[in-house]
């Protein structure tokens, strides 16, 4: 069966504090990685990260689901638009060969992520 969920983000407001917390909780060493000028991630060993961005605010509703966009992030965004959704962040490269991500708004107003190799 094809994996549907590809990635998760946990929004943070203080990356240093969040890394210390999650390293202690998970017993993993997180890898800090900048994404552009005003965003930063800290990667877990599995399929997810802590995410610091100016538009994000941690909350009980803050974690994001990413769908596995194997056929290409732009292909998925085209289908989102055709279905009545809206692209919030277009296909964006993730450093170090980790593929691409994008965000869209679904029919209910939720922000949902896409992750793919192209």
C-alpha cells in the first residue's frame, strides 16, 4: 500500500528551546536546518520536523499533515485548484536534497501540506 502521509511539522516560537525539549522527549538528536531567510527547521530522524516561520504560531491545532505528492507537488497543486482549493505556498525546495513542499487551503479552510521529490 502506498504511504499517504509523507511528513509532519510542529510549529515552534523558540527553536533552541523546542530542540532541547524534543531531544529530551524523543531521545533523538535533531538536525537544525535553515529554510530560506526567515524559516528554520530541526529534523527528527524519521519523517518530520520542528518548524519556525514568522506566520506560524504554536497552538493545540498547530501540527500539519503532509500528503505524499509522489506524482509531483505541482501536479497535486493543480488538482487542489481544480477541486476548489487554494495554493497558499507554492512548490518550494527543501535544502540538502529533501525534495519540495507546498501548502494549500482545503474546502474547509484547513492548511494542508504536500511533500514530494519533484
